[in-house]
C-alpha cells in the first residue's frame, strides 16, 4: 500500500461558525465542491454527533474515481472534526478551524493509504500525479466553499 500525508490550508473571509456549518454538512458538499459526485449518509450518530458514516464518491481531475467511507470519530463544534476512512483509501482526516480578524483558517490533514491495486502498483511512478490530483481537488474545495458562503450571504442565507 502507498501511504500519503497531506496538509491543506484554506483561508476564508467568513465567520468560523459559517465555515464549520458548511464543512460539518457533507451531504451539501457536492453543491459546491467540484469533483465530488455524491455523498450518502449511512447510519446515524450518537448524542455527541459522532459515529455517523458518510460515503463519498469522487472523480479526480485525472479522471479516476474513488469511493470511501468516513466515520466521524470526534466532533468539537466549531473547531474540530475527525474521521476514520475506509474503502479505496484507509486512514484518517482532521478538519481544524480557527478565526482571527474575520478570517477563518481551515487546516485539513489527510493521512491515508491507497487500497486499490492499480494505485499501489503505479504509486512509485504516479505518486506526483496523485499528489497533484489531491491538491487540485482541495483547491476546488476552497474555491467552491468560498463561493457557496458568499452566495448564502448575498441570498439571505437561502440555499
């Protein structure tokens, strides 16, 4: 298996609570995140909001598809969301948010290993392409979320 440790940073001109509200609702992500085809909620969560599983269907900028589940394992609104991934990738992801002077800083760490045979076989040569693809998808997320939040404000909060 090929291991990856990604760190993405976003800065958004929006209150942290709004950013957290959007990030904590993955069923809405396909509306604003290019490349994310579909998200399904599987099961339910406990009183603390943990335990829910979401299935993500992605299409990378390079044309390959990924499908994986993420179980929410820790949730501290509006600062932190941690999840455990299984499927085409296995590992964990962690969203951390902070705010200063009206700017929300988002840090996303994604430590995963690929489980698909073709990805593992090609990783020695294709790793730079996989890294580029991940970075492009995360840039799409930052841009899409910024537009989504701005649109919500201009439209009085309606979606």
